[in-house]
C-alpha cells in the first residue's frame, strides 16, 4: 500500500506510513487482538485470560507486557492471599471496542457469504 500523496502541482509527497497500517502494526498480531477482544468483557485474571484465549503462559505474558507498554492494558496486582494479577483495558484500549463491533458486523455480512 502506498503512502504517497499527490500535491496540487502533481508532485508526490511521502507522508509516511498510512494510519491504517500503523494501527494494525500496533494491535494487529493474532494474540494482541484475541486478548484485547477478550478484555472487552471487563477485568480478567491472568489464568482466566489463559483459558479463554488458549495462549501459552509465555505467549500471554509477552502479549500482556506489550499491550501494557503501549497503554492498551492496565495491570493490577492484588497481594491478598492468594496473590492475583488482573488486567483490564485502559481508555485507549476501550476506544477499540467500536472497532471490534464494526469488524464483527463486516464479518457477519461478508464472511458468511464465503462459507456458502
């Protein structure tokens, strides 16, 4: 996909990566999308996420660290017995919920016809 923009004089200017491409680079890995989608339902413990996503502990830990570093997910440690780690979407992460809703609508319309 080209990120070139044509000026009025017909010359091209490079604006850098397209916003869609940049967005997908941030959230576009399979596991990031799965975790973000799962956290739409509210705060979850690590093991709940592990069961819900079928990710290995190592993969889930890495993905959660990445999402936390990018400010999509917040981590909360509860030190009462038993010690538990909880994850939830930040405001930035929650802002993706309508995007997931739109993708679901698109999938219902277009992917269903692919399965016919």
